[in-house]
């Protein structure tokens, strides 16, 4: 009996040592493989017969769409998202990667088709995967480019991670992803600017946040700056997001001083319409779209505006967001009208020398289920019509 116990203890010690070595080795692998992408990086512009200059006093359109790496079907929930119902019930998302390859293909094609039908002059996309476990290694950027003719494009990596073995029940794996900008006009220059990110261990599991400056020549020998941005979401208290906005503001001031036309579009991960003086909402309990909602505001969502209508954005710019319908849903629960939490976090920051004619959320629909909103992503796209004055 004593001999058997000794053998068992030796085996147990060996197993524990093996597990410890594996954990230490994997942690070392994560630490050694991590490196922030170069700041102020000039990007390759892919040209395809774009128009040379952007017209003045002519209606133009721009769209922004976070396609959620093709994973967010209406029954998809994300493991990092949590929420609480108004009755105090806690909800938690489940998946780390898309439910299936077929879902990724369906959602990616659906999202592309929505934007192709809009035919915008400028199209901004976020969470576009090149080669990721979570999206079954489908190159979504190639799919986007192949679906649009006569478009110039730029692409910036903002997520290049080693294999991440979490959540354990549905591991994210390896990711290579970024943000894409397509336009009917020649991109004179595209530059990737690194945004501030967390300095603790969470940086190993979050995106390498950035924005991309796309420069265009205008018919009056000025410049149009189109910025594609995807800000942080899960920083507690919005501390990192404030730093990111401070950096963006420095660029906004510089461009204003130079007299450029400027549009910053993308996923701001802030509520863009509550307390926004451009919208005459009666926000009961400070909640927009109350008819959609039976959940409390999730902890990750920050307000862009203070209750007095002020914001941190440069006073020479306006925050333009669509108020006809929300652009984002809470992914801690499956999508169903009137459940979960919704908000408008996708939109545009626009300089005062640009006339905004219209902006709206494009409501996507899953024909198989007949459910309006969020057919192909946890976001719906926003499209804005504008003129350079």
C-alpha cells in the first residue's frame, strides 16, 4: 500500500510540475511575442482607378460599419459582455469565436452587401479579420475589396495576437485583424496613429488600438481628412478612452488651424447622442431608445457628452450621430427587439467647414428570422450625406 501511495505521489508531483512548466512556458510565449505596432506608420494605399480630387459643394456620402469579424449573428453572445436586467438579473455572454464558418461567411457577405447597396463615396469598416481563429481564417478584407470596383483602400492592423486560450470553453485563438477604408477618390497618403492603451496585463488581450488618417486632395486645393477609428471598450471608468480622445483632439486642433476639411468616423464606444444638443430627445432616466431596452446601461459604455451638453471634443467640431435607430446592441444576450441594451456609438466628428445634410442608421434585417436590426453584426451601419463648403 505504501509503495502505491509513493508512486501516486510521484505521479502527482510530476503532473503538477508539467502543468506549471506549460503555464510558465505559455506566459513567456505571450510576453515575448507581444510588441506594439509602430506608431505614425505610413500605410500602403491600394489604388483602383479612383477620382483624383474631391468636389466642392457636391453631395457626398460616408458610411461606418463595425462588422464584428463576421461572428455576431443575432443569436451570438460575447463572453466579455455582461449586463443586468432592470429586475436585477445578471446576464453573461458565452462565445469567444464565431459559432461556425458558415455564420462568418453569411454575416460577412451580408454586411458587404448592405454597404455595396448604399454605394458610399467613402466606406469605413472596423473589426475586419485577415487570418484569425475566431473567424475561421476567412480573409474578410479581401472579400470587401473584391466586392467594390473602382475603390482605393487602406488597411491598418489593430489586433495581432498570439494564440489566446480563453475563454477555455471557446478559445479565441490567434488573431490578425484591423480597420479598412475604401473610397472612390485617390488616397494621397494613409497613416496609422497608435492610440493609448492599458499598461497592465489587459494589454495582452485587447486590440492594439489606432486610428488611420486618410488624406485627399480637394478641388479648391485644400485637403480632406477622413479618419477611421475604433476606440477602446473595456477600460473601467473610461480612463484610456479619455487619453485616446485627448490625442485625437491634438490632431483636430492642428487640422482646424490648417483649414482642412475633417471627418472622423468609426466605433467610438461612447453613447454619442445622450445630452448631444443637436438632438431634441427627452431622455427619460438618461436612456435613449427606451422602447428597445429592458437592461441597465452596461459598465463598458461611456457617455460622450456631459449632462450640460459639453464634451471633450474640440469646439470647432460637431459630433454627428444617427437618432432614427441605435447602431449597437448589448452582446451579453441574444438579439430580440425590446430586450438587452442598445445605443448609438458609431458616428462622425465633423469640422465646421462641412455641411451635414443627413445621417441615419441603416436597419439591417435577417430575412430568415424576420428580425429587424443587427442582422450581420452587433452593430448596424451609419451613413452620412455631406458637402464640403
